[in-house]
C-alpha cells in the first residue's frame, strides 16, 4: 500500500497559497476545542504536520509538540517553526509513547482512498493515545467535491515567492478528486523550482468515517460543522468540512 502522495516542490509555496489562510480559520476552532477539553498532560502529536503551523500553535500554548509527515520537503519547511519532526507514514506511526492531543488537519486523511487504509491510520493513531487523549481532525464534507472540486476554473495564487494554478476534477463514479498543481516556487536561496504535481483525495461520508473510527476503537465526542472560508452560501453543498473530536472507545 503506497504512502499517500508526498508534497514535493509544492511544499515551498504551500504556506502562502493555502496553509496560512486555512490556519487562520482553524486556529479559532482549535482554540475553542483545546479550551473546552483541557489536557492533563501537555503533549501533542501533529499527524501529517505539513509546514508545522499546528505545532507552532500548540507550542505557544505550552505543549511539547512533535510532528510527523511523509513529505521530506514539507518537513524541511516546517523546520522554520518546529524542532521535533519525524518522517513517516501515518498508517504506521513510528512512536511508542502516548500523546495527550493528536491532530491531523488540512483534510490530510482525505488523501487515503481505501477503507483499509483509513482504518489503519486511525488504528495507528489509537496506538499513541491513552484514555485521556483526544484526536482532533478535519475531513472535507463529501458534498464539497462535486460543488468545488468539480469547477471548471482553476484556483490561482500568486505571490512574491510563488505562482500556483490548481485545476480540479471530481469523478463521481469512485468519489475520487484530482488536483493538478502547476507553477513555481522560490527556495530560501532564491532559486526557483517548477511545480507539476497531481494530488488525489477521496470523498468520505460522515457515516463511513464513523464506521472506520469504530473499527479502530475510537469514538467521536462531537462532530463540528466547519466552514473555514464561509463558502456554504455560495456552493450547492450541505457542508464544507467536518471537524471530529475523538477519544479512545470506552467499554
């Protein structure tokens, strides 16, 4: 089973094009959830940590944060914000201890296309959780794929250090969304790298996600409808994102 696609050259443009904008929105929700469910121990694992924005958030709140990602390029960018970074697949996490809070943001789990893979990811995360731990993650509402990923016009982002165009396509027959990313990004040394990547996601229903969690011995404490960019009024969809707060399943 291959590791979900690693972000290569795209990693250098990710913060400006997508990462920081999304995190400005999810920061408020994270703060609300972290305050609502205070942790006894301040340890945090960010699964598919990307460029380290969530790690920075938890570190500023006194947590000892560790990040894991399959993309070495993403980890290289994350080193600007965090020190404790590990390369690895989130379906087989390379940790033995427990973390009080585990996050997986930016619809990272939507990159898993097979049910067995999603269950494996949840089981791996369950292995680093104690009875007091919480898993916080977001996944895209399935309606958002035909509504947004099926649009004809590409998403375009231009900045001093990057230019990106992301053309998307949604295949209803197998619920696979494709993102074709082209453009360029500037490295810290000023060199430009070309970007030409294809990213894949699957549309998962809330019922499917809950079933996979149950098989991995996790259960939702609550599920929050999350609309980071206030899109729901402009698209034909019942929701934008689902934000799960989960604990180890209790007997």
